[in-house]
C-alpha cells in the first residue's frame, strides 16, 4: 500500500506557524504593557517623593515641586490611558491566538482520524494478503 499522505499537511504547517506568530505577538504585547506598568510605578514613586518634599518645604507662591507634581499627575493619567489601550490590544491578540490554536487542533484531529483510517485499511490489506498466502500454502484436500 502507499505511504500515508495527509492532503492538508501544508495547511496544518501554515496554521502552526500562524499560531506561533500569534503567540509571539501576544507575549510582545504583554511585555509592552508590563513596561508601561513599570513606568507607572516609577511615576507613582516619584509622586510620593514629591509630595513628601512639598509638605516639608511649603513656601509662599508657586512652588516648583507643585509644578513637578502636576506634571507627574499628567504623566500618570497618560500611562493609565496607555495601559487601557494595551489591554484592548492584548484581548484582540488573545482572541486571535485562541482561534489559531483551535484551527491547529481541528486539523490535527482530522489528521489523526485519517491516519487511524489509513492504519485500519493497511491492517485489512495485510490480513487479506496473509489469508491469501495461507490459502495458497495449505494442503489441498482431494
């Protein structure tokens, strides 16, 4: 019998590469979000230090510490917006990744069932050949 040939093998390989690409995109997006979170923590730390300094050195008029604190608050708000955008992007990529995993799983299941069918047909063909040989070699009754 012929060798097993899964006709959708190239599509399966393409889907696996697509799945790997989506997985890489997902990890990149999560890393980008984590960087923004780290920046946000730094801003919060600087804001706390600024508030400590402002309370210790309150003076009349406009304080540079106050302006610096306002700038930090603005940066904090921007970083929160960035985090929200990153979360949306992560959800989109996660959905695409899940869909890619499902596609690969379906094709792998189809390949497995076709391989099982092929092996079953192969066993039937081998059994038929063995029966034929047994019939030819058995002593004939006259």
